[in-house]
C-alpha cells in the first residue's frame, strides 16, 4: 500500500471536494435547463444564480477558512491574505447553456500560493467531470493540429497562428469546454488572447497541468492566481510538442 503524506491526503480531499461540487452543480444546472421554467437569457441568469448559491454555501461549509473568488460575486479583499483560495465559475458559457448547447462548464479550482493546484471541470451536457486528481490520457495527437477558438468571436491572434500552423479551426463555446477538448485529445491547441479572468482558466489549467499539457501565458510566463486584479487576459493550453512553435508564432503576431 502506498503511504499518503498529510499534504497528499489534504490535496486528495480538496480534489474530491472539487469534483463533487462540480458534479452536483452541473446536475442542478441540467435539472433547471430541462425544467422548461426559463428560456433564453432568463435561463442563463437563473443558472448563474442557482449554481452560485449552491457552490458558495457548500464551500463556506466545507472550507470556512479558505478564500473565495467567483465570477458571480464581488471580490472579497480578505482572500488576498490567504494562501488557499477557491476560484470558481459557477456557469462558464452562460450563452451556450441558455441556447441548449453542450459546450458549457462548471469550474471549481483551488489556488495555493497563487498556483492552480486543484481543479475540476464539469461538462454536464456531455456527462463528464475532468479533474486534476484523475489525469486523462488523451489520444495520440494528429499530424495536422486542431485549434479550438471562440464560436462567436475568434481572436485575430489565434486565427493568424492557426494559419501559420495550417491548423484546423474548431469553433466552440466556453473556455472550459475548449480547454477540456485538448485534455480529451479532441484538439491540440487552445490559444486565447482576447481577455479573460482568473475564474475562466484556473480550474482548466489545474486539470491540464495534471494531464501533462503545457500551460502558460501567451508570452510563456506562468499563470498566477488570486491577484488583487483578477483580470488574466490570455493563456495557452496545448500538447507539449506544440508549445514552442505556438509561443514563437504568437509572439511574432502580437508584435506586429
């Protein structure tokens, strides 16, 4: 039997909590979506509210001493004094959710000393929950890379890099859905430079790191979380063999 150190045991408990919360929030959102009580923007607003209320109460009960940063609540400056802060997006891809699509997600992450350490990303429409505790072994990469981009407003930088790589563009909804497509081996590259916040990427980054994927800012620097300003505008999640070339190309694009 493998001995579990206190730190490993604590991290496992955090990962289990993240998975359970993501899964339950996803089930709540599916129930609401299927109820027929709301449609369109009203459904999206109701989904944001229901998932936010559940997750905040659950985290307050399970980890009362930790900080919390959520897309759906005003940032509490007290979190900046804490080494451990949960960073959540109760409904990533509200538009896709309200349209009845499957490319939306629930993000639950724990940043420890600024690093995305524990993460769970639920894709309820696909019946999946991917976590940092159970690294996914993606399929072999294709020779011609596939790059996921926004289905409504693909960034000019991403399109330019995709053209230079002769990459196939795959339009998709939420940030979590795009990142998990790389984790699942359905794409090789997720490059984003159009503006995001910490809750958009923290959980996907934790999961992608655990799977051995490259994660960084588009200048190659680390992604730092639980900052006073939660704006974290860009990221690259990709298979390691595509990292250097993609970073070189995006550097050339952003300088022009």
